[in-house]
C-alpha cells in the first residue's frame, strides 16, 4: 500500500522554518480524502469572500486550507514516486 512521505509547509520566520508538516505513513486514499475536504472548505470560504464579510480574514483562511491541500498532495506524489523506484 502506498503511503505519504513527509512534506513541510507554512514558513513562519526569517529563516523560513516550516511550522507544519504532513506526516509520513498515511495511506494515500486517506490523505486524498482529506485533500478533498480541505479544498471543499477553501471553496466555501472563497464564496464567502465575495459576500463582503471580512474578506481579508477569509482570504487568509482560504489560502491556508489550499496550502495544506497542496502539501498533502505533494506528500502523496512523493510517496507514489518512492514506491515506483
């Protein structure tokens, strides 16, 4: 069974140290289901930003969700590449 590899994201200081990470060893199907949930949440927030309710805060939250989804996808892709090597 293919699993995720670690993937860090969200640099938090001048040294760009990552604050968060996708954990290694998560089955790809589980990780990809989480990606879907993250993107659905980001989509819902993006719709709210057009309604005029705190667009800056909602935009930041939406960006964070997308960044998490991208990191998870990267961890899945790296896991697939490792399995094929």
